[in-house]
């Protein structure tokens, strides 16, 4: 019978019910079974009328497949930031490289929150999942939110929305950013796996023309602050960047700098690991907001015209090319250009907000114009050979200098030869690790550039 009392009962009302149940325990042995049943039914009907409090439960999982409940995660973050000071017992974990602990209310703890004059009680507990088997010992956590029934509309229409937005901001500030890649999951197709994203690249350390760098930063800032603008013009809140240029010009470093600047996760999508358009769509749906989705060397990833499959089965009879005839043909990748375009720019692309999509290529001329048109790849960024301005960034970062008598010789050589930023960095770094002699490091770079000039002349 005690299970009929909701957690939200006031202390005075709870005492009255406890007294009532005590009397019931005394007399139930002397009355008939039918009378017991009638009295129990009466109590069940009366409690909702007598109890002025309503309850909302937010469970950790939301289906029999144990899919995570996003609202639970957001409520957890919200309570850790707003209400954890009122708890006697806390759970602690580290979520970011700063080492700052993330505190959440522990199991069986209750905290109080106020919102627009309403008082709300949060209680953390656990239970057996609804969809688990009888033999399973698994448990899931949940939060029970209790409030006076006069605040029901306020809670439903404003308070839960407030928790959603506040929780997202708190998670964005406290989380450990991650680097994802798609791998095969036996029996279920492909899914994402991740590691901590700890790449140190920033725009300050990126060797790039200052004007180009400034233009990219301004574009990223406009995108990050453009939620209302994108909603106003009726476009999905996403933006595409095409990075193109010779190998070693810093395309991957640029991606890391963008992710660090925006504080987004990175999803490194390997197209050759995906069998068909349906799997591609599924894996795009599993990416999150505030993320950078990357397809590197897209010109090498797939033949996006569909000719690849035809070439594979050309000259084979129908029986040999039929499904199930040979594993060689069953595993042929059938992702098409149309499938990729629908995933990045079709109706499905608006399922999550605030995403950057980046393609990289060494041969931009090989790409289908439909893939890189404005609107899909909004900004085309050429990653070129090292310029003198880029070299000065290296000199400042590697050697801590702004000017040197060898700079004029290096500037002249950089105008005469095509050398990648990676080669320039290696020329400066090869001796700086062992010897901080600035003259020796710059002399080594001059030697590297002269060798490159001789090779070019040959």
C-alpha cells in the first residue's frame, strides 16, 4: 500500500496517510477480502484528488534497444550546474582536458530548484528497465520531477524547454570533445566509435596567409552566431567548406584548427567503408549537432558516378553477378553521387543543427561540379604552397623570432620554388629539436630550399 504514496506529497499530508495506513493495518485482518478490495480501490481513486502534486519521470533510456534519452543527459548537466550545491551526496567525473570535475547528484538524493516563482523537487533514483528480461539484473537511472499541479503548464511549456537549452550549453562547455570514425558493427551495419580529440592546432599556429585566415575566422564566427538568420531564410543550419591543394599544404591541420576554434566534435567519415546509400543516410543521422563532418580525399574515396559497379560485373553472366553469387560482388560499394548529395544537402541534412561539412582533395578538377557548387560547399579554400607570410608564422612559432638577416634569402627562394608548408616546417624543425640555435635552423631551411630549386631546374 505504501507504493500508492507519491514522492511529491507534502510532509503534513504524508503523515495523515501514514496514520491512515496504520489504522488500516490494524483492522484489515478482521474484515472480509471483498471489503479489503473495495477499500483499496477507494484509496487509489482518492489519492489523485487529495495529492496536489504532479510527477514527471525522465529515464536514462527511451526504448527496448536501450537508446539514450537526450533529455536525461541534459537534465543531468542542468542539475550538476544549478542544483548540485543542495545535495549531500554527489558523483564526480572528469569530462574535459582541463581536469575540472563534473558533479552530479548521486542516487537517492533530492535537490530543489525554483523557476519563475515555482518550487520544483528533483529526485535521483534507479529501477529495472521496462524492457529488460526477468532474469536480467540491469538497472537504469531516472530523475523524478515533482511540482504543484498549478504549475503544470509552466513546467510543460517553459521549464522543460529551459532545461533543454541550458543543459546543451553546459554540456558544450564541460564535455571532452571527441574524434569519431565509422567502423563495422557485426550484424548492424556501420556505427561510430570515438577517441578523445586532443589535436593542438589553432589558427594562431596555422601557417596561412593572414588575410585568408582572417576571412575564414570571420566566416566561422558568423556561422556560429547565425541560428536565427538561418531560421529566417529557411535553410538548415550547416555550412560546407572545400579544402583543396597539393599534399602537405595543411588541409588536415586546418580541419583541426576549425574544430578547436568552434569547440566541435569531429566525425571523420570513411566513404569506402559504407556499402550503400541507406547505410550512408543512417550514419549521417547518427552524427550530432555542434560537429565537423569530414570526408578527406573525396576524389579518391569513391567513384561517385556509379561506374564502379558496372566495371566490376562487366563480362560476367547474370547468374554470376546476381546477389549471393559471390562475396566479391556482394561487397561492392554502391554509394552514389545522388546518395551523398541527399545526405549532406537534402531533407535529411536538417535533422541536426550547427554542423560544418568539409571535403578535402588534392585534385579539385576531378570532382563533379554538382558536389562542390556554392550552397553545398559554401567556401572554397585553396591550400597552396608555402608563402613568405606563412613562413613567418613558422619562424615565430618554432624559433620565437620576427626578423632575421636570412629572411630576405628565404623570401627570394620561396618565390622561385614550390615547397609545401610541411617541408618548410620540417626544415626548421630538424635541428631545432636538438639545438635552439636560430642561425643553424634557418641555414638548414635555406639549404632545403636550394636543393628544391636544383631539383626543379633539373
